[in-house]
């Protein structure tokens, strides 16, 4: 497929993509930060795949929106659309390691079995109170308020524990009008409020010492290596776009530190 976008900042237009208004909201919220485009090679900007049986072939699309700012190493959205089979927005903000900031992560996944929705400020160093306390203090009240409107998402993998905050919002919703209502009235608000709070931390963040930035970098690498080795989307992406493309996408684009 010829990419229809020339840079990672060009708007995503995937027909029928469920999460497009969420990405639009995020970009609006980010706009004041003077965004620079983030280099993404053309085979990962827009990709089309075929899957399903020969008698009933289906089409999948992946597009990547990305940028950076002076304090943020990478902001990227992986946007996947495959009709009834899947619709995904996976959105991650990776701060520069010269600032004591957590990662921002959102995983909005629609599958035939339902919606699976995750939102969090993921710590670079969970055991370091200098890194976590002032963030969690402001995140937890938001989390507690919005969580009361949503069913719990169930257990998460044990080895993921070091990477979650107490503000981890995690829910599963049905594919019906109740689910749609909660996505439109609750999830879209939480997403906006979490992002707003995160960008507040970015705005006030001050550059850290050389020694501190070395610690932060190694924590960031640990996180990226966890995310890339355990990416729950690996199976789905391979089915849609092939094994080789998927490994390059996960390791060199989505979690590229
Ligand atoms: N997840 C990714 C990327 C995706 C993606 C890059 C490009 O990290 C999608 C797409 N997540 C995705 C898909 C599934 C999940 C599941 C397709 C469903 C897999 C399946 O059922 O086949 C949150 N996402 C999950 C799960 C969790 C998260 C806990 C369930 C995993 C499991 O049950 O094993 N992902 C996790 C998380 C963040 C995140 C906390 C950050 C906030 O991005």
C-alpha cells in the first residue's frame, strides 16, 4: 500500500475506525506543546494487511501517528482497524529521561468479545517515592472517582505489576449500547482528564541531574523491554500484517528506546 501520509504528524483517516475522536481529542490537547514530527519509516506510517479465509478475505489497517517535544522523547498512537475483528488505539507518551516523569499509556481495544480499556501513568521506577508520590497524589483521586462508574477489568498478569500505578484504570465493557454509553460518557472524559493532568506534570517538570537521568534511562529501558517482549497485540498484529513486519513494528517503532 502506498502510504497516504507523508509524515507521522499528518492526520489519520481510517474509515470506520472506532477510536478516531479519541485521538483527535488527544492531539487537540497536545497542540499547544509545539509538536515536531517523529521519524517513522513509510512502511510503518500506514500498512494494509489481508487475513481471514480465501472465501471470506478481510482487510486490516495499521496507521501510526507520532511526534515529539523538547521534554517528550516520543508520543505515538498505534491505530488498528479490522472491521468486526478489531479496532484499537494504543497511545503511549514516553518522556525524555532528563525529566522525572512517568509514562502515559492508554490501550483501547475493541474485539468481538467486547471492549478492553486500560489507562495509566506508568512509573519508570515504582519503588522510588521521589518519582511516584507527587504524581499518585493527584492521580488517585481522579482514578477513584471515575472507577466508580465502571466495572473492574479482572486480574492482570503478575509480571506486569512493577509497571502499573495505583491509578491504573482497567475495565472491560460489552459491545452493546450500555458499553457505547460508558465509552462516550465516561471513558472519553477520563482519557481527557488523565491526559490533561499528565501534561500539567510535563509543563512543570524541571531537568534532573546527570546521575538521575542515567537512572531514569535505565528504568525506561526496562519498561520498554517489558512492553515489547510481552506485547499482548503480537498475535493479532502477526495475523493481520505478518510476523516479520510485526516484530519490526513492535521493537523499532512502538517500543523503540
Ligand atoms: N497493546 C499494546 C499495543 C497494542 C495493544 C502496542 C498495537 O501494547 C493492543 C496494539 N492490548 C492490545 C490487544 C489486546 C490487549 C490486551 C489487541 C488483546 C489481546 C487479546 O486478547 O488477544 C493493558 N492490554 C491488554 C491486556 C492488558 C492491557 C492488561 C490484557 C492482556 C492479557 O490478558 O494478557 N497495555 C496494557 C497496559 C497498557 C497497555 C496497562 C498501558 C496503559 O498499553
